[in-house]
C-alpha cells in the first residue's frame, strides 16, 4: 500500500521536500493556510529574486553561525551550484551579480514558481490551499478548511511553516505552543536581517528620513563591511545594517546596549583627514570645514552633528577619528513582523539527523522553523531548499525502516 505524506507549509522548504518525495512515486499532499503557495517567496522575488550566492562553497557553508555544522550535510547535498542547475531545469537561467549574488535572468520569482508547481502536479502532488493547521489530535493533525475542520493522519508529516517574519504572508509562528506541548524545545523567535530603532531627534527625522548613507563602511562584532544603508524615521535600515543584525541583537540581549560603528569616509585615512581639517580656516563655519576638509555634507554631515553635539569644537585629530569611527547607538531591533527572516525555533537537540522530531516519530521539520539564521544574499533560500530535501530523504529512510 502506498504511504501517504503530508507537507504542512507550501514555501520553499516544503515544496523542495515535496519535489523529491513525489519523484519517488510517493503520495504527497501539500497543505497551506494561504490562498496561494509560496507567498513570501513571491514577495522576495518582486525586487529581484536572490536565489543563492556564488562565493566559494566552503565559505558559503560557514555563513550560518553556530548552526553551520548541523546544516552542512544538507548543504553538501544541495549546493548553490545545484540550485542554479535546478532552476535551469525549470526554465529559469541565472546570472551572478556584481556582489556575487545569484539572480534569475528575468529577476522575478513567478516564472520559476509556476514551472515548479507544474512539475509537482505532473508528479501527482495534491496541492490544498486555505488549509490551516490548528493543532494536534492524538496522532493526527487538525486542519481548518473552507469546508470546515478536518483531521488527517498520514504515515509521515513534514512541518515547513516558516518562522515569524511577515506573518501576513503565512509565517505567523502559531505552531510554537503546539510543539512545546509535545515536549519539543523551541527557542524564542527573534528578528533577523532587520533594522534597528535609534533615538533620532525630531528635526533629524524630519529632514533625513529615507535618506541613503552611501559609500560608507560599518563595523560591529560581525566584522566590517562596505556599502550603504538608509536613515528611517525609526532608526536605520538596509542590507548593510542587516549584515550586522545578529551581532547587534545579541549584544543588546547580552549587555543591554549596542552600537554600529560607521566610517563616513572609508577612502581617506584618519591621518589625511586630520591634516585636511587642520588646514581649514578656523573662522569658517563648521559646515564649510566639513565639506572642504573632509568632503562631508548632506546626511553624512548631519549624522555627525546628530550623534556628537560638540563635534564643531573638536580639534582636527579628534574630529577625524570621529569621522572614521562614528558610533550609532541602537535601542532595539525592529519588530519581528518587519524582519526579512527570524532566528530561533526548534532546537537542533530535539531533531535527529533525519530532521525528525525525537519526541514524535514520523513528524519532521525543515526550513525556518528550525533554530538557524543566515545573512541576506541567497543563503536563507538555499538552506530552505536544502533542509527541505534533507527532510525528504529522512522521511524516505524512516518509512523504509518502519
């Protein structure tokens, strides 16, 4: 008799598992709470789907922090090169951008998703939308559907419900208490790849909210990175901030305070800045001295004033040092609902090497539900694909043994 498998959650991890299992002739049904599948995947692709990254694989595999060793077998089995080949098989060719990030030639996610779903349907997969998991019923799973509540009891089940970012797209973490009730350890979900609140003055927000800070370098416990970020009405946002978000969030939790350090002029040394500033007329306005001596104006000059009220009275050497190492104190991460992704989730100690929950045989998990995080740049999506496929192989192994 054919074994039945339920995939609860129709995002990248769930669909990746579905593809592998259905290709083996297994009976797979995907249940998703939303009216359409992979909504967060589609949203990510609206501004250009960053599907993976082209950097050296050994470095790529280390981008997942403490979870890197646990993720490595899954990533070894589905590398960034495999992601590109898989996309090409579905008719989506990719290219490497200047940053090393990999994008579809068409930039959008929708053609890839359409081809993917067409393949799944051709492999006999049943796709059920508007079917929301609402908890356990003994060995079964309760689902809320357009026709009322039902209970399913498949031979194996994969949970791929995402974390807690962008809840309006389906990842609302409603599953946390249900798994905790089953004795599963779930670490608190926290924002990842997120912006931060800063105590800006009203006048600074009024004048510079939305302004990009270009050609800067930023430093935190995560290291130093060049690029740009944006001043928001709440604080700071953008890819350069996201690169530091885990380090800033963890330091806030540990010490109660944190700051990201900005080099406003990475192209000039502190010594040269000090010499150039010292040559300026002491009677000139501070704005003119900054512009002529350091090349700072606009939002960069305003940021310096905002964060150091006595900067206009500093000697040249001290001012140059401040320009090179300007600390922006952050108060807290932005809410998790605004974050690109989330940290925390099911503890690795509660999952075996097959991605099965140790406390509930036959129940597997993949994707952002598990406690790992990754920077932006295609890492998150690649690991979702990889863990979904790893869980699918785990399901196959478990079914063959049971």
